[in-house]
C-alpha cells in the first residue's frame, strides 16, 4: 500500500513505501487485521500538521525514519560522488533488506515545486 495524502507528504509517502517494502511491522493495525504503515503513523520529530504546511527537511526525514527503528545511512551530495551513488544503488538492488530513497530539487530538473523525496529502489524482488 502506497499513499500520499497531502502534496507536501512526499517524504512520508517515500518512507511508508520503504517501510512496507521492508515488511517492517508498524506495531499497529492499518485497517482490519492489515498491519501496513500509513503516513499518520509517522507522527514523531515533526507534527503531521507542520509537515502538511512545510514538508520535511532531509534531517527531519532521517529523524522520522530512525524513530521507526531502522538504520539510516544518510548521505548529502556535498559528501558524496556519482561513484558512491552508483555503488549504493548497486548494493540496494542486490539486497532484499535495503531500500534507497533520495531527496532532490525538482526545480533543478525543470519541474514544478522544489524539494522532493522519492524511493529509487523499494521493492522486494
């Protein structure tokens, strides 16, 4: 189940996709007996109302991810390279216990808006 209930929830939607792909139990029911993450379960570090208004920063996103008990290897472009990104992508694709999520500027790609989060690899193969 993937969702993005608000335009500014791309970060939460990305994290929901990653957590569900990793089959991490949210410790709560979604509906009926279904135990899937949804955005409303990610209410830590920043309030959902604030996220709906302003979106998330990279640091806030990693804080919320870590609140779910997962290990996050956060890397900024200023501390990385194309080679490291390629290696990280290859490692994520070779593992069924890793996902790769990115944060980038849509404006730099000629798209509307600016900051955006997206899963790059979040499927169990």
